C-alpha cells in the first residue's frame, strides 16, 4: 500500500469491517518508536448518533412498531 501525495491511505475493507470503522468514524494515531497504531477515538457517542441518523427512514416495511415487536416475540 502506498501513501498518496495528500498523505492518505486506504484501509482495507476487511480491516474496516472487523474494527467497525464506518464513514465519519473518528480515529486517533498512537506513535511508539517506529510503530504507528490506528484506533477508534474514545468519544463514540457522536458516532452512534450519526449511525442512527443515517439509518433513520431506510426501512422498507410499512409496519407499526407494535406489529414488528409482535413478530420478533413469536
């Protein structure tokens, strides 16, 4: 993998999926000697709100919440 002229790299899909890196996920870099670690930033509450906001209105079933709950409870 190469760094672009803008200093960017692409995180492979399998790594993003395993780590839960969604678009707009905030990350931080930890430098230790010659090693750099990438991890999710500690403040994830905004990420959760963003995820819910992206999901809102995406449902394709026209059912009331009570109807859906009845289906899930058997």
